[in-house]
C-alpha cells in the first residue's frame, strides 16, 4: 500500500493538490477546506509560528522540563493501553505518533497522528488546529487516534537521575522507552538531505515543483503555464516517511501528505527529477518591521507592516485608501508567504501571495519577487519606513 494514502478516491498520480472530499465514515484523513475568506474583518489567531526550542526549567524536586535535545528520534509510549511509537525527526516542530498493526508491525499498515508544536515547557499539545490524524478504514484504534488528535497533552520531563519521563494529561509519569528504527539504504531517512533540494514532478500537463527548507517546504502546481495552486507548510521525515503538512495554500488541500523518498529523490516512484538550489536564509525576526515603497507612476505610498506576532498589514495611499489588506505571514528560507484574511475589496484580493526575498539587508530594504496580480500592483522594492524626528 502506498504511503501517501489519506483520502479514499484521491489519485496521487495526478500530482495536483486539489482538495478531495471526505466524510466521517471514510476515516481516510481530514480535508483542509478553503476556509480562508478574504472578506473577513478580523485576523485569525489560530496560525502561530512554531519554534524548535523549549524552555529548561528546574523544579524543587530535581525534575525539569525536557528539551528537544533530550528526545530521541524514535520512542515508544504507553497511552491508554495503546503502544504508541513517537517520532521527532529533525526536531523542527513536527511530532508524529504511530500505531502499528499486524504480526510484523508493517509500516504501511498503520495509523498515526501528526502534530506541530513549539514544545514549550516540554509539552506536546494536540488540538483540532494543529493535529492531523491519518488512519486506514480497518484500523481498530482509529477512534483512539481521533480522540488523541482532538485534545490531549503529553508532558516530557527529566528526573533527578537523568531519566526521560512522560505523563499524559497530567497523569502519572512513566519512563520513555527508546526505539531503534531500522534505516534503509534505498530511501532518504534524514530530512537534512532534503534541505536545498528542488523536486520537479510531472504527470500529463500538470507539474508540481517542491522546494525544501529547514523544517519547511513550498510547492507550486501548474498546468501548462498557468499556476493553479501554491502551498507552503511544515516538512520532516519520520520513520522513513516524508510528511508534508500544509499551512499556507491558495486553494483546497489535504491536511497531510505522505511520501516515500528514494535515494534519487523520487516521491513514491512518480518520476520526479531533482536539483540543488541555493538560497540565503532570511530570519523572520529580522524581516519583522515596517517597510515602505513609492510608486512613481501611480503616485501611491505603500506601507507594509510585518509584525512579530505573524500578522501583516499592506496599505496603499494616494488621496484615498487605494488598497488595504491583512492576514498572516511567515518566511520559509527566503520565501515570504502572505495569507490574506481581510481586504478592502475581497473580490480582487489574492488568498495567498508567495515569492522570494532577494538582496535583504536588515533595517534597510529588500526585493520581493512575488505572485500577486492584484490592482494596484504590489511593489517589489521595499525600504525601511522612516519617521519624523
């Protein structure tokens, strides 16, 4: 069975990440329906940046919160009587929890929950916005996995003897069991090997181009020369499986994609070609600032505010407000993604703008080569906003 199953009836060979429909009886996965309305008057607070760090706090009894460094790549937990295999991958914010079935515990016959978490104070928190269950129809434990994904917390600690412990929903602490997952020379098992790789996958007239960064990825899908979908999200390799969890998208997508990656960087033998690409990483904390641009032809002043909380405002002024929009933003490597969630003219606003940042200088300026086709056109050259003394 292919590793990229999620929704019954979705044919992965098409390569186009269109949103397939599903109901509760199929239990094949969860759709991310197109819920991004550009007419929304308020900004959503559900999209938050994921940090790979965690605090190290000591307690009076010698127990401290675990850090990412304390975790192994593969571990086994006992949760409500279920043997759950936990994977941390490259420790960039994705955690996965697997239940294996069958006498040989074959990886293709599994159900799992993938969750993004900042691991603050050593805790992985599950909720509907950040956890995605993926199960096979016949999996006996499917209801447990959905319950786990809906609301659960697992706190990891290190005791005074240096033993890694865990507790579920503030229950009794148990010792974590380490697991050795057998590596295979036929597949890519370390996500670090994906960073800086560009994969081009074709099927008929459809072409998907993936770019991989530290813990993140972007994908553009085209038919001929027409761009039909842009996606950006979290990426990692757990248990020899590439996990892609969309966070930004211009149209309906599935909540999770799973692939096997060969040593030739082919996804599930789809015939993808690979090449390396270079990028100069832009830190979100450096990009978060107030930026300005002036359109001499249209005589428009543009203000572009990228806030540290992950929200943005983009405004254009002449004698009247010509453009105004807001939403959430993030930067993957040198790719800036902007999800529109409020707009002066909803019918004319892009749901997602994606593009590369070049010639970035902190506190000075940058070039943004983007996908926006809005009117008036968003500038590409930006400098730091200046203020009166």
